[in-house]
């Protein structure tokens, strides 16, 4: 056992995974208590009357090729949310272990920890430094109880990406102490290279990716955990069998074909142009204090009165994300970049 799996809960280390029905798709299935007929509503290739593959190897292989890692380093999940939940359940004991987060950031990291009964240690990002990250400050807060350190890059809701050198410095300093989880849900909109290329050099590094954003598959719920094969094997003991629905498997396999990836690339480019246009236009409006730089598909915007901005947008049928309860974001809203027409409506509502 290596240190990455030795950090896990002892009962998970010895857990025997659920023994699912054998997977031999070429044979007639009279062993899994499925109905032998399809529903008339079924438009899938494989048939929704049958369970999907317990741990879909073809999907994992396709995702491994897409993210340029080994097949053993990939765990498909129901969105990044499930990956976060799996990590927390596998590594954190109630009342004993902790996770470290850098608020303001994605709320699922702390929610999963609190559901598990783990402590949440917060090292706030420095607003005066563009919500930047200081490695020394973060490392000083890492206690022996910390098992997982979460960084979202580009960060939600601030939109900034952390320096690669800083993240790798943290990965090296946390070696043997805690796992460093990098959530790259919005990476495609930054143009930067993924830290998944560093998995071999930094075995305690875990990268989360998703097809919800750039690939327009939020409703399909497909995320990916990329990590050392031993970490993936450990989490496979915890993840539910048949976790990925058949329709999700089929649409993801189609979405990652070369012809569709061209469409994705073009749409990313179009969104980045709209992000730049929207940011410049918002910055010139009365009542807007600041538009923060973003490498994601949204903008963090500070207003003189965020409540008024919410009401005006709502009056024109637009929903914005209210962040006023979060520390340092008292008059801030998060605005997803929409189509040109939607963005024009937003600007009109705030003018």
C-alpha cells in the first residue's frame, strides 16, 4: 500500500466492493432480473431495460484518450459532484479528518465534508490580490487531520486561474501528507494546459474534469476523476455499480468524436469573444463597481447595489447568481456568458 491509499479510511482500504452481475454482453441476460422487453420510449442503442456496464470500460478508455492519460487513471462519475463526494467518503472519518478549501469557491467541497462529519478548514483567497493564492499561507494551515486540499482553477465564482508553478509547489509540499485536488471544470475557457500532465510526477495530485461546461452536457451528468491508478482503484470500491446511465455513456462517446470536437472548439472561441465583449460593456455601465478578470464562462461583477441589478435582470427574464451572502462578495453577482442576444438583453436591463 502506498501513502495515497494509506491516507484513506481504514475500513475503505479493506472494503470489498459490491459484487454485481457478471458482464458478458454477448450472452442472453437471464441473471440480472431485468425485463426482457424494451419500453416503447427507449431510443438508446443498448436498451434501457438492461443495466449499463457496471464500470464502463469503453467510456473510460475514450475519456482517457481525450484527456491524454492512462486508462487506469480515469474514473467516470456522475458529474464532478460525485467525484468530490467519493473522495470525501473514502478519505474523511467523522469527527477526526478535515478538508481544506480556499473561499470564495465551489460550495460542494465544504458541503460534502460537512455531510461526512469532517472538519472544514478555510484559507480565504486574497481579494486585494485578485483572489490570489499564497502557497505558504495555505501550507501553514494544513494540520495532520487534513486529508484533502481542494483548489478550483479557474475558480468558481471568481474566474481566476492559479499559477501552475504555485499548484505544483503545493503538490510537492503535500507529498505524503494530503491529496491535492484540482477542479478544472472551466479550464477549456482559459486556453491553459491541464495539470493532468503532472500526474506521473506528482502521485498525490488529483484532477477533476467535466463535460458539463464546454461540451454542453450539464444534463447528462458526466464528470471525470483523473488520478494515480491506486487512487482510482480505491474509489471504485466506493462508487455505486451502474453509476453512469446508458444514455449518458452513449452521448459522451458521440460527443468526443473528432467531428463534434470541432463544434466544441468553435463554440468555446465564440464564448470567449462574448465574454470579452460583455466584460467591457458591463464595466462602462453606471452602478457597476468592478468586473473581475475571468478565464471561465462567467464573470464576477461588483455592483453599487446588487439587489437592484438582480431585480432589473429578472424583470427582463434573466437569472443571475446572487453571491451577497459569501464573505468578500457583499455586492457581487456571478453572470454566466450567454448568447449575444441574451447578453444584449442583460446590458439593456442594467443600462
